[in-house]
């Protein structure tokens, strides 16, 4: 048995939805994009939505919509992919990297407070692996937040969906995310001024030489897939939570550290992260049994130049392993993951 680390869940409805757009003759940004924006904003619960080409272009435009530019500082956690880092640099800003918290894999509130200066213009807050960050504490600093919900569509914080908690929020629909359009992203806000700026920057104006604009549009093919996937999103999330509870139950006696959360956070388990002292050996052993696991973050941002002290991020980086969890994973496959993991850990005793 070979169990991949991740696999998108595409069914006949998804294929039909894309086929229809292809046959219609209108494949670039049009009605299907509008429809997807409306439905997505409806699901998360904001007034406005702007669909774009990727999560990275979403962060870039979100930063620009808040007026972030040259000389400004953008705070972000170390333990995240390079996308927010790149987006801040593309906006002309300086990324300020801070450590993560003890309790989960999210940005640390106290470290954030210490890194705020008069140049801080935004804090990018990824809800890592589907678990909400401590947004209320972060909002108290008065620096605008950008919620990065690439891992966490549908997750809840104190009874509210993530993506509704800050002035702007961004999403990614890359192939292996919670739901997919192949490549794609979304920016949500309740502020009309921000929304207008985003719409303007998303496409270039053919009649002027305005260099403050980009071509970050989504296609109608992608949007049709997005709308079709959105219909199944509640089922995807239910399935992810079921698999996570199966793992947590069956691995509770093992020697690895399992994910934890607070009662007021409802994660969607984009990833199931375990911490193990012999992570690399464990990963190899699992691979030999056909269970593909990954390091959830391959280059933590504090290793950028010049390197920054982030002991917690470093600790997690050396031990974290993401085990297969995706809606298409069957219970039998999940049980095989559990058995392989248990057998592998026995070898190290
Ligand atoms: C995937 C991801 C992004 C970037 O999204 P792309 O669509 O790949 O550009 C940004 N932030 C986080 C936390 C992500 O997981």
C-alpha cells in the first residue's frame, strides 16, 4: 500500500463544471469568477471578496491595499512557507520575523509585541495547519492584521469563522489546500475602500501606463472548479476532523507529541503534525512502509539572512512531521498509517 502525503479530491461534478466553462467559449475572468466570489464571501461571512491568481498574489495585494510600501515593516512568524515573506518583499516592505508560541504552531503574541516599531504597518497571521492563532490578543496592538487562511478555510475562533476577524484576510486554492482551483487565491474584507483598491490593482488598465497595477486575475475555469469544490467543503472539513480524532485517539499512548488546541478554537486539520525526536529516521521508516510524510515547513523564515533567534520555531522545525490527512484518505488507509507509525516507533525504543 502506498499512501501519498496529500491528494486533491476531484469528482465528476468538478470535471463537469470545468467542461461547461470550456465549452461556453468564455474562459477568462467573467461571470463564474463573480459567482465564486459571492459564494465564497457568503460561506466565510464577509461583505466583499476578490478572487486572484494565487495565495501569494492575495497577500501582495492585501499588503498594498493597507498602504504598505517601501520602508515599512511587516511582522510574520518564522514557522510558515516563504509566500508571506516574498509578498512583503514584493510590496517593498521589510519582513520582521518573530517566533511561534509554545502551545501551537502559531505566531507568539509576546514576541509580536516586542517586535512592533513605529514602522510596523501590518502583521501577517497564518492560522497554521488549520488551527486559529490568538487573534484577539494580536488585535490589541493596533497594527492592522492580515489573516492568512491558506490552511484554515472553515476553522472557527470564539464562534466566528477565521477570515472575518481582521481588516483583510487571504486564502489559497492551490492543488493540495483545503479546497482547490488548481492555483488560485481570494481576498476578503468588509471595508469598501479596501475592496475598491483590490479590484483596481487586480488587473492592468489597457488605456494607461499605471504601474501600480498587476495581472492577478483568476480564470472562469478555475472559478467554476472553486464553486463546485465549495459545495463539498463542509464534507471535506467533517472528514478531516474525523481523521484527526482517529489519529489522536489511536496515537494517544505513543511517544510522539500530538497536536493540541483550546476549547474556543475549532481547527480544520489541514495538516496533522506530530513532534518526534528522531523525526528524519521516523520519516524514512514510514516511507519504506509506503506512508509518505513531509516536513510541514521546509525553510523556516528565521534562517533567512541575517539569521534570527527563534528557538521555538527551530525546535519544531527539527521534530515536526506531517502525516497523511486529506478527505480522500479512507479509514483503512488511516489505520495503516497508525499501524506503520506505531511499528516504526517501536524500532527506536
Ligand atoms: C499555500 C500558502 C500560501 C501561498 O499560497 P499560493 O496559492 O501557493 O501562492 C500562503 N500562506 C500559507 C500559510 C500557505 O500555506
